[in-house]
């Protein structure tokens, strides 16, 4: 199985979906708890949710393997992105529920983690970096859009209910102020949805590492509360919820292209 799939578009927009994958190699799955083998912390259905981006000419990069194999949105040295807060690591040992991923004594050791970085992490990032450079070469500038989703209530990670749309720009460092303002304006116009800019989710490794607005790469992360397009208990995609959410996403990506 390929580590990731890249659809190459011709517009200055790359949509990266690093937590969409659900595959587990058999040798890893055999050591995991039954609950973890269901990969509950997947960014469920985001590739389906963002499929329309192809119509806009965007490139899409989608992984095959679960974040439990290796988290593509964490730095390879596993330095915490949110010091002092609960989070999960490069090869997660705990689920968002706080429960273990592995059976006792079965967690990956440093050599295995390094091997997973080589096998799964590096190919995704090589494809990501190459596509950014290809699009920047074509257009001079490119927007990298990080599409994520998460349950609306995860006490292990944050208090209360998460806003519907969580825009992350690394505190304004990963994209131009003008783009941030335009995107925030789109979300502010949605009176029936809640949003925040650079709240609990300011952007993971990909947003922070690749966002270089002065060099022509604007990077933005959107963490979407999953109840906006799916059933959070059954993981079932709900088209009637997804359609209005996709309309908002379309306006956001159109903003990126206009920028």
C-alpha cells in the first residue's frame, strides 16, 4: 500500500489531510487494544468532505495509514507542540480518551519509532514539500490548507465544547495578515456557527514548519468539530450536515485562491 496519494491540481492551493488515514499494519494492530484498533481518533471522512476542492483546481494529499502508526503532523523529534497541555505524540501511546493505544508492554521503542518515521512520515513530507515547490514555481505563491477534524467534546485535550471552526495560523506567523483576516471574515459571517482564530489549535507541525509567508507559502490549519458533518458516536458521514459545512469550506478555499 502506498503511504499517501497525491492529486495534482493546477491552482495555487494544496489541501493536506494528514489524519485521514485509517490503515494499520498487521504487526502493529496485533499489539493494540481492541478499542484503539478502531482508530477512533481519525479525522473521519475529511477526504470526502474536501473532495470538492478538486473542482477548484487544488492539489490534495491524503495518507493511507492511521495517526496511531505515526502522526504526520508532529515533528520527527517529537517535541511537544503544546507545552503544558495534554496532547499525543509522534507515535501516540494514549488515545484522545486518555486510554492506552497499546496493550501493556507492547508500546513501540525508539528503534521502531525511528523506522516508522522513515517508512511513513518522511514519504508524506517529501510529497508535501515537493508539491508546495511545484505550485510555488507555477504561481509564485501557494496556500497550504491543513484540513483536520475532531470530536466536539474531548475533555482530555480541552474544556467544554469546541467551536465549530478552529482556524490556526501559528499566532499569525504561518500566513499573511491579509489572508487571516479574510478567512476570519468568512467565518464571522456565519451567524449559526461558532469559530475561533488561534485558539486551542493554533496549527500543528505542518502549518508551523511549512508556513513561510515572506517566501510565498501561506499555511493555514482548520480544525473542524466533527458534529458539523458526521455522527460522532458511530463515525457515520451525514450528508445533510456535510452539505452546508462544505459550502462554508468552499468559501474559505475560494478566499485562499483569491489571495
